[in-house]
C-alpha cells in the first residue's frame, strides 16, 4: 500500500493548526459543489394553498442537505484509496486518521 502524504504544515505548527487543517480537509471532502443543486428538488411537491407549513419545507431542505453531505463524505472516505485524482476526491492519499473526520463531520 502507498504511504499517504499528510496535509502540508509550516514548521512549528501547533496542534490547533493541525486540527484546523484536518477540518478544512474534512469539509472539502463533503464536496458540496457536487450536490447543492439537488436541494430544491423537494420543492417540486409544493402545492400552494394546500396549507403546507413553510417550516416543514425548510426542514426538508435541511434534512436533504445533511443526507447528501453524509453520503458524499462517506463516499469520499470509502474511496480515498481507490480514487486517483484529488480534484474528484480531496481525501486521495490522506492518512486514515484525517479521513475519519469526514463521516463524523457530515453528521453535524
């Protein structure tokens, strides 16, 4: 198996800088640019004047965003060793300890 590189850090970087770099990588792995346009799909069922609550639609959109973020993050984590291009998957070549943040962050 290939030795995975870590996120480059300047010399003397402290633990907080390392955590911040890991979080940036984890957020990038959620790949929101690849799924944000799916969020309005629940609005296709909107029927004006039927008494549907706007808060319910907002919750539906938020739930959809959470599910999509989790799915894309989990996929990035699972495929980190098989994918070849960091543009497709930001976790390509990362250490497992960093990649573990992705499914966890997607749950938040």
